[in-house]
C-alpha cells in the first residue's frame, strides 16, 4: 500500500519541469523511520568548480560533469535494543584530468570509539555516462577488510527521459558476499522513481527499496524511500538544497 501511494503521488509531478542552475555546494538531511531503529543524517558536498546541470537529470549532474568533490556526513541511529550511536564520515573524489580515471577516498568513525574505517578506490569513465570502479576498505590498523566492485550507466531514452542502472558486488575479507542492483527511471530531468534490490545468501531472501526524487525547484529536491524485507519496513524522507 505504501509503495502504491509513493508511486502514485510522485507520478502526478511528472509533467512539471525545472530550469537548470549550476551549483558548487549542496546540503542534505534524511530521516528514516524503521520498526526497531530511527536514523537521522546530515551530509554536505562541496565541488571545486561549478557543476554544469545542463547535461542530463539534475540528480546526475555531478556524475555527468565529472566533478571533483569533498563530502562530510553525520549519521545518528537510535535503536530499541542496542542504544544510540553516531558516525562521522569524510570523503571525496578526484578526477585525473583527461584520463577518465578518478580516485575515491573516505574515512569514518563511530563516536566513543578510537577505531576508524578507511576506504580507497579507483574508477574509470568508459564513456561520458558509464563508469566502473573498485573500492577497498581497511580497518584502524590499515589491514585490508574487503572490496566493492561497482558500475553505473545512464541511458538516454529520448527527450528528457533517462534510465540509470547501477550494480555493486561487496566482497568482505570475512563473511558472505552481497549484491545490490538498482534502476532509476527519469520521467523528466527533475523527477525519478527507482527500485533497488539487495541480497546476500540467496536472491530470494533479498530486500527491496522503492525510492523517488523530485527537484521541486532547480536547487531544491525532495526524496522518499520505502524498504520492505523479511525483517522490517522502513520509510525515509529527505531534503537536498544546492547553492
């Protein structure tokens, strides 16, 4: 029922469009309500040159413009059974000029813990709208803990319609591999509805996420996310502002 309400209400906005407007920074907030946990997150990104938003969907502007960026995020989780926890995340992406290559780097740390997690990755633009990447993870002692292989492709369907396809394989040093596939359909450059599916042991035991993103103005976006799996239902709402 929740899925139907989300899809129906967002589809009504498909006939509206916005004019593109370049930006150098964005800030987003997200609240997620789950059966046993609530999470609050605040994230910001700064781009070292104005991001051109005329190349495709507004949500894909930094990807299409190959932007160099630095990111900072804060996540607070409040659980019924395990108390509360807060996590800081710092990361960035650097494009190696005229090569198609880019470097990802990140670090995260949970409040009250001296341990940190570090990430380092390398990606490549196969074409202007298609990337592949490998990202590795290390613990506080700089010991390898796993890697992720990812790809992203944005298809132009004609007019202002696009289809974004993504897939990731997570290969931890210990434990089971996991997989995520997803697709986002853009009715216009400012409105999309997507579906993600993630699984580990068995494809049939995976979880589904329905999401929608709508730029109600050239610099302001609203998002909805609903996850339904065997453990719980999760509903999330978000807001992003660019400037």
